C-alpha cells in the first residue's frame, strides 16, 4: 500500500513504479498486475507477476492453446481467436480424462469448483481458464480422488504452494510412521507431499500414504524402477509398467527427469559439482552405458498415455539442476530448460497437465532471470522450485538460506516451493526438521503472495498488527502461524499478559503514546498533556521517584510486577491469561503504581 | 556466473540482462556494475547496485561534495569539478577531526588503511573517496580507537555489515554479563553492536563495553537522557551534556530520532500501529507537550559540534518506521525520510559522517523502492535497516521473516542490516537468540554480497562446493559458517565420514557418477561402462544380490556400515573421522562390499 497523495506535507515524492501491490491489494481481478507482455487471447487477467527488471527474458507469446492434440480440429473462423473452448472440435466420441482436457472443452469440473472455494479471489471459470492455458494444474489422480484427496491447484493465479518431502527406508521407518510424518507435514502447511521412499514395503507404504493424505502425493518413479536391478537394465517395459502401477495406486504427480539429454553431458565437465540430481545422474549413466538418448525423453508420448488414464500430472524433473552457486544458470542447466520446454509442449499435445522443476542453488540476483526464462521457454507452465539456496556456506541453516531464495522465486514466478530442511546436505530430516522446513517455506510462500498483492493474503497480517496495537496478546498468539511457539517465547519473560509489553513498561509504551498522538492529530484532544496522568498522591516521594523511572523497568521487574498483578487480579486461578480480558486500563495502571514500590 | 557461449548446443538462449554478477565477479574494480545513473564526478566506480526495476526512484545527482561547510572555499576553475580534495581551500588553521573531513582533504587516514586490509577488493584511496562522497562511513570514535577498536566501514562499495543489539537492565544483567554478550555477538559475526541499555550501572557498563569491544558501539542516547526524569523535562542542556558524556566515553555512533517532525504527526492516525520506535514516540510526546518542533531537529548543528570533537557518526533514526506491513511505505514514513535527507545534508555541512536508519516491516515487493528512495533523498548515505520483516504472522520466526527482507535490502541498497532475533515482538533475546539472529543476518549479508558480485565473496561458497564434490566432509565442515552445528547434524545419521553420503550410498552416488560423465565427455574414457566396477567374485549370490540393491540403503544401514568401516580402518582410535584421510576409493568400496552382508 503506497500512499501517493501526500502533497499536503509540503514535499513531492518521486514517482513510484508499477508496483503490483499498489493496484492489486484487496481489489477485483480486473485490476491485477500484469506482466509486461502476455500471450494474446489470455491477456494475463488472472496472473500475478513481479515487474521485469531490464533485460529479463520476455514471456512466451504461447500457451497450452498453441499445443493442441493433432486430432482436435480448429473450427473455421477461429484462426485468430483459438484460445477458447468454442474454437475447437474434439474427435468423435472423445471423453475428457484430464483436468486440462476438460478445461479445453470449457467444462468446469467438480475439482475446479472445490479449488475456487479455497482460492477465494478466483472464480471456478477463472480456474478453468488458467488450467486450459497450461498456467495452472490441479494434480488430482482419479484414484486418489476416490479416497480423501482435497483438490488444490498450482499456478501463478493462485496462492503460492509448498511441498514437503518424506520417504520410507527399509529398516528405519514403517508405514505407520510414514503416515504420521504425512500428517505432521499437513499440520505444518504442506500443500503437497512427495514420497521419496527407496525401501521398505515401498508399494504398500505408498498406497497407505495415498489413502490417508488430504494433499496430492508426488513420486520420483525411477527410484522404485531400479530397486533390485541395475540402472543398465532399465527399459521401456519396466518404465511403463512401474508408471502404470503407481498411477493406479493414485499418485498425483510424477517427477520424471526426461530433460537431461545426451548432448547436455559435455557441459557437466565445466561444473564444480556435476550432477546432483539422483534421477538425473541415473539417467545420465543409462545414456552413457547404452549410448542412446534419454529413454524417458524418447518414451514421452507413451508415458503420457499411461498418465492420461488416471490424470497424473507431470513434474518434469531438472536432472541438471545446479549443486552450488558456481554451477547456477550455467550451460548445462539452461540447455536442459530448453528441453523441458519441448517436453511441456509434447505433454500438452497429449492432454497432460505439466509443471516444471527448477534449480536448487542460485545467487539471489539470478533468481528473477531463472524464473522468467522458464516463463518464456515453458510458456508459463507452473514452475516448481527447490529453494533455491542463495549461499552454500551455511549447512545446518539451509532452510533459511533457501527460503530467502524461495521468496524471491515465488515473487518472480514460481508457483510451488519445495522445502529444504536444516538437515539438507547433512542427513535425513527428523520430525522437527520437517516442521522447521515447512514453517520457513510457509513464510516464503506467504511473503510472496503478499508481495504479489494477491487479494486477501495480507488480511491476517493486518489483523495481527491490530492485535499488537491493542496489546491483545491472546489475539496476537491466535493469529500467529505457530501460536505455541509464540506464547512460549513470550511467557519466558512475562507470564501474564498485560496491556503493556516487556520492552518499555506501561507509561513509555510507544503504542500507548501513538493513541495520544492520534487524539492530538485529530484535534479531539488538543489540550492533551502528558502530566494529565497523575500519580496517586498517596504515594511517598520515594515511590513517586521510582514510578517516574518506570519507563526503564527491566523485564525482570516487569515480570515480577506482572505476576503480582496477576495474583491480585486472581488471573492465576481460572481465567485465560489475557490481561485485557479482566482489567481495564485504569485499573492496570493503578495496580502497577501500587505494586511497583514493592519491587526491588 | 552466467554462461553465454552455448550456441554449440544447438539453441540460442534469450539475452541476459545487466546482471551485476556477470561483470563484477572476481574482476577488477573498473568493471563493477553501476547504477543506471550516478552523480557526476564520482561515476560510481566503487559502488555495487542491483539493476533498477522500471519506475524506481533515480539516484541522487548529489553527494557529500555538494554539502560542504560554508567556510570551505571552492577554488576558481573547479566549478565543474568540485568533487575532489584539490578543488577546496580549508579555513585557516583547519585541522580535520572526522574521517569525512580527512577524506575531503584527500588524506588517507590510518583507519582507511586498516579498512582496506579487510575490504580486499578496495584500495585505501577508494575507501577515502567513498567516505568523501558520503557513501561510506568509518564509525571510529577517537577515544574508542585508543582502546581496541578494529576500524571497519559501512557503505555500498564494501561488504554488507550486520549489527547486533544488546543491553543491560537494572537487575538482570551485570557488566560482566554484558561483556560476555558482546564477545558472543562478535563471535557470531556482528560487525557493530548497539548497547541499548536502559538501566543498571548504565554509564559504567557502557564504558566497559567500549573498552572491551573490537567492533564499533552504537547507542540511542535518549534512553539515558530520560533516566530519572520525565520526557517533558528534556531540554538543550540535558541533551548536549548527555551526548558529550557518551562521546567522551568512546561511543562510535549515535541513533538520534531527529527526523520525526511536528508536521508528520497527522499521518500517524492513518496507521494500524502508530509509532513503534521508542525514541520516536518519546520525541513525539515531547513535541505534543511543548508544542514545538522536534528538539533534536532544531539542535542538530549543536549536536554535530559535540560529535565532531570525537568523530562520532550519526545513525539518523527513523522514529516513524512502520510497525507492520500495513503501515509500510506510507505517508508518515516517507515524510520522515525526506527529513532524514535534510538532516544528512546538514550533518555533512558540519563534517559529520552519516548513516540513515530504515524500515522494519516492508512487503517484499516494496523493498527495492524503499532502498532506492533513500539513495535518492539521502544522496547515497549508507542505509542501515532493521530487517525488514516481510510478513507479520510468524512471531517466533522473525529472524527468518526479516532476513528474507534483509537480503533483498542488502541487494537493493542497504549497507548494514540490524539483526532481528526469534524473540522479536515477544520478549528479550537470550544468548541462543542472539546467535540465531546473527547467523540469519550473516546469511543475508553474504547472500547480498554474492548477488552484487563483490569480488571474492563467493570464493568460500565455491570451495565448499568443491569439498562437497570431493565428499570431503572434514573440509565441508571447516568451510561452514557454523562447523559444530553442521557436524552435529551430519553425525546424527552417520558418525564416520565416508566418500559417499547418507542419501544414496556408494554406487548410486550422483557425485561419483558425475566424475564418470566428465571422463566420458572428455573422451578420456570413451569405453567407460558402469559394469567395469566389478563385484568381488568371492561373494555369494545372495551377497551379490544385496550389493546390487545397495543404492537404496537406508541411512541406518549406511550408518551401521560406516561404523563397521570405521572400526575396520581403526578410525575410531585416533584419526580424524574423515574417510578420505585414511582410505582410498577402492579400499572403501571393497570394505563396503565385504561388510555389507553382515548388515540386516
């Protein structure tokens, strides 16, 4: 919210740029910020974007409407206006199997309706249009919908999403434990969960997770394809059979590293840390052994056929993602991104929903470029990024190094942020690591949404600010993302809630003074003077002197004072420990005054 | 580092924008990235900046050379070329007292020499020129220099700095404890420390801190001015006397909230949370009581005279900084920023070094605007920002919410970042909170420097990436900012270092495969095939089968394996637990193979 009308103050501020929030905050979709250019026919009505720094790659002029199945016919007269359902004739007897196909036919599916209930700034028709344009996906396997899946969407028009990774291993984790981890990730706000299991009763575990999850489940199917085999032996039959099996189980999206190609391998030698994607390195090895193109790339259309039956979405993996800042935005990564664009087009022609995976280590200044290059090469297909980390030298804190990058990514173009935990590069995350990763990424996603001005996203921030202004601690905690931690940190210093805070005490509280300023500025209390608040005449001179100094009360003193207040008010008996619930301002001040001299 | 020469791959990438890192990384100062415009005569040779998003405020065309003392005479013929020492005649008998005055006279001070040793990409003369232009300060009270102060600089040409706050209170903390906190903050990388004490033996404590600190110490002098008195009674004598006393003690910089003016108070009523700066609210109250302009504003030149004697620097406080996203970039804040620009000019005319304080809560998209507006209104005086927090709803995690904002601030224009701890808004930070705050802000500062392409700043990241590529855990830890935490997290899963990591095991390690790809791509090993790495024929069929599956070893299995390996290699006796120190690759693999069947 930027105020421009302040000429009354006697100065003129410099012009403010096209700031998305300026236009978008709290208003209707018609006034959303727009990218500098947008594909014709879709006009970016429902997308959010950061302004482009000079030199950034321009948006693609194409959308999924430009990559229609060959057996769909463009009706005569629609050559210039082909980006809508009316322009297209489907093949005889065609039944839509995927959300994308439904959207292309103009159908608002039940899943789109449910998504619109959660994305309150979007209508079901806007959801449908975004899905049709390929800028949004609803990863919802039909089998999973038969259990408890709560449909959600991933795309630039909607709120930024967060993914949490989990995974069983042969001995350390059973199916029950994995379900518990799933519920934990859901509790801390994960919008999707990837099951990266590599061992244990892997099929049974996956099935149980799918049956229990409210959120979409993604997998990297190559992990199970090579269990009990060498990568050498990977072939068409194994691939299609594995995918069919997982699709049938209800997996909502597959990460497939089809973009790493033979011709990219020469770029790897210029890197500091080569290939860090496990799927990418396995397929690289397969190509080296077989001296053939990436089998996932060549089988792409057949893979699409398997996925279409269940409406599994693609998360096209970036096998050449950089493993350190030095390898970021390099020839290997960019070459692969070009291939990811091609794969996106091919998937759209088969009616499959697509998101594209993005880099894990990127210097802060290169994030916008990476996001906007994807927007160009992949025609706005949702970008699903890992972090990225903006420095390499803080192992143990990579949930922080990466949520910085994730915020910039979310602002500049990513639609889903894959979390990184404090254990990244060091070991497998434990339960608290999962929580820390989720919280850091909810921060990143929310900060992005606020920055983009998605309507309504800042409301809770503003409510919390108001609770702070009112010194209403209970409401402060209630509005916090993690109320328990907020309360625990607060109570460490001050175990009763008061209408002043531990920093300044009652009289010198800046919030309190602000209220007086407001009265003063409004002219309602032009005669207001500080000394109106009298100290009781019953006090001794010494007591008065102490009182006059109470602006510099230490936390310990305030703590003691608060405890006394609490006792006097009998708040320790049965009332919620929210001062404003049980005492008015004058009483609080009187109590403070009378109690203070007792304190050391 | 962005690679452009990849046409050999058969595709052409879109052009890459003016990315500071592209030009600046690792090269000489002559090729530094430049802001779009720069004041004449200084040409931005030594400054780093992000490219300007369209609509951003343009840089000021003025520098400190435009605000010279009235008794300095511009020599004839220098009207067009006044931004250098030769152009100016000082008054008779003039002796420089501040770094700024020395710089204006063309003098390279001993402090500039020492600063240049730490900012290895800058020469002493470049430091001097930046100080003369007002874009850099060296906060170094002459008294503090007589103790142990290690001079440092704050400015856009140098590395981004971090401040940590501390402060004694009447009962909870003695002088010894405060010195311990100071050393703790220094250990975790604080570049300056602010002593915000409000009680206890406040003068004695401040003096001891100054005598013991290697880093500059800042204070908010109004806190001690009102101890034992009411804000009503604040007057000229008290102010100048207090400042004189603290200056004489050796305080390096003063935060003075002189920019909040009477005419700004009307804007406060439009805010959700009014005035959140304690200094700001006290002075607001003073103005309301006395119906006079901010006394700090009217006394500015006299304050400068006191500070000049000791070379105390200004940190001009932002009393109207926003207390929530809703109040960010509002009329109150921007009106005050205009006043901060005026105060900057007035201080420069008195020869005083200046930095300007900036906002604490700002949506991510408004950060660049805030940074670049300061660059315009305050003519590039170093910007010292608190956070800013990019969301309000994560109390307990505000070291994270704010270090996201701090990274963007550092990239777009801030020179020093004031840390925020997890206790922000909730209570007073304890020792671990101080550490968490420092680490988060070292991340922000370092990520900014890497993004800006300050030469040499990414070297340690690259070394760590190389250590990762070599699976050299010991070096990995040594290069980490917090080696103990990194090692602890690692050892939780794997208590011996190996040349594979806990995720993939030995054979499917992507780093290992990368090496093979390099050999393959280089043509050195065109016949390379995976099956060359033979499994010992001495193994049973069952053992071989297990071995073939070892790519999916669980962490627990690897842990057991690693422990066994360690024992066999006698690494648990007296050697550092770094595998590569005591076993070569073949031995490691053999060991793994022979040990594996023993595992469950």
